[in-house]
C-alpha cells in the first residue's frame, strides 16, 4: 500500500479515519464495509483507513471487484 507522504495529490482525512476506527476501539462496531463509487473514496480506504488500522494492529483487507474485472469470481474466497 502506498503511504500518504508518497502522494502529493492526496488530501489526508486523518481525523475522519480516527473517528471511524474509534468505533472499533469503543466496541460500537465489529466490522465495516465500504462500497466506494468514486476515486476519493478508494483513496480514503487505502491511504487513510488502512495504514491507521495497520498501526493499531488490525488486519486490513481491500478488494476491488472493479479492478479484478472478469477474474473476480473466487478471488475473495473460494469454497472447496
């Protein structure tokens, strides 16, 4: 994942990311699903939420069906 400092065009939304991840710290949430439609939403997930969550010791999984194209079947999980 790209770090925030490597992208001169990224506008960090650190406080918003902290608020969202704070829901996990307080026990208000146990999972979170974003359905990004715009590029800024994907950037927020990849460049703000994911790095902060990783620093907190959480496992982060990001998958884009749009980026996977025709090969998305079975890419997330495949039952035997």
